[in-house]
């Protein structure tokens, strides 16, 4: 049960049941029954002890002053003991509070360090992302260069094939020209021989013609 739900009436009902069952009335035993804080239950138990003591004194008019003083002394001792317990509890709470405050300070310093580390990591992540973009751009540039080189290689291979084909054609043309030149030389030789024979026949014919003219004159 929550501490704010613990009332003095509920406390009285609980300790009445505990007395009927013969249980000892202590702060811890009451807390075990209904819950609540140590300080609140201690206050209720002190109040109950005082009220019961005064009730006993008022109901017994014939009690002696000495007994009354003894009872009041016991009440005072109970109150003193409760005060000591409460003071010890308060000191314990103060120590716990100081320890909690120190832990909070440590956690705050840790949070500051973690935030700084997070900031550095974010900066590193931004730099890494930028580096990745640069690498991608460089990769694209290299891919384009490779494509251009492959295209140039294909063109060079094509040009080389064309050159080989042209060279083969040139060799064939050269061979054909050599053959044609050979035939031309043969024709020239034949024509030269025919010219020589024609000149020879013309010279013979001219000699014969000269002889024929001389015979006619005679």
C-alpha cells in the first residue's frame, strides 16, 4: 500500500488485530502488515503509546503519584528511544540522499561525456558519409574513364584491323601492279622487237627501191 494511503485509523485497526494475535508492536512488524514509511509508522506508534498511557492514567484515578511518574518515565523512555531511532533513520536517509546526490553528479558528468562522445561520433559519421560520397564520385569517374579507354581500345583494334586489311589490299595491289608491270615489259620488248623487224624490212625495202630506180634510169 502507498504511504499516502496509510491513515491513523488503518494503523489502529492493524495494531488491534496484532494485539489480539499476540504479535509484538514494532515499527517493522506494522510495516510488514500494511506497508508505509518508517517515519510515518514510528510517529503513529509513538502517538498510540502516548494515548494509551494517558488513557490508562485517566481511567485509574486511584493510581499513586509514584506509579504515575513511573509510567510517564516509561513513556518518556519510549519517546526517547523512538526519537533515537528516528534520528538514526534521518541520518541514514541524509547519508543515502548525499550518496544519491553524488551518484547524480557522477551520472551528470557521465552524461556530459557521453553527449560529447556522441557529438564526436556524429562528426565522424558525417565525415565518413562525405568520404563515401567522394569515393562513389571517384568510382564513377574511374568507371567513365575505363569505359572511354575500352571504347578507345575497341576503336584502336578496329583501326588496326582496318590497317591490316588496307595493308593486305596494298600488298595485293602491289602484287597486281608487279604482274601488270611484268606484262607491260613483255609487251614493250615485243613491240621493240617488232619495231626492229619493221625497221629492218623498211631498210631492205628502201634498198630494193633504190636499186629499182637505178635500173629504170639505165
